[in-house]
C-alpha cells in the first residue's frame, strides 16, 4: 500500500516514494490527507485515478494491478510536486 500523507515539511507526498513489486500485484493508494489527490502515470496512459473524481480525503483509495514489468513514475495532477515511482519486476 502507498499512503498519501503530509510529510515533515508540511507538503503532500506519496509514501513510499519508490515501491518495488512483482508483475500481477495490485497496488492500493490510501489518502490520509484533508484534500483530494490523483494517482496519474507520467506517460498519461498507463494508469490514472482521474481528476474529475479525485481520491477522497481522509481514507479514499485507488487500486491498480500492474501486469507487466517496467518502471512507472507517477504524480498527482492536482499537486504536481507530488512524485513517486512503482518498479515492477
């Protein structure tokens, strides 16, 4: 699981920033902040939780199953400084 948190500097962040998994694994992101966020692949097409219906504040979740190996950087469309990576082996 990846938590969407507020880090020690007061900024929103994905934790962990890098997650390594095996192909076929579902990753769930859980929002522990007071505002909505998205989980959007940097390539714009691998996965996207969607900006029209962001992951709800205080416990909302989004899950995606990674079926192929690769490195998948992603960000929050609402807060572009939020960046992280899923590595699929």
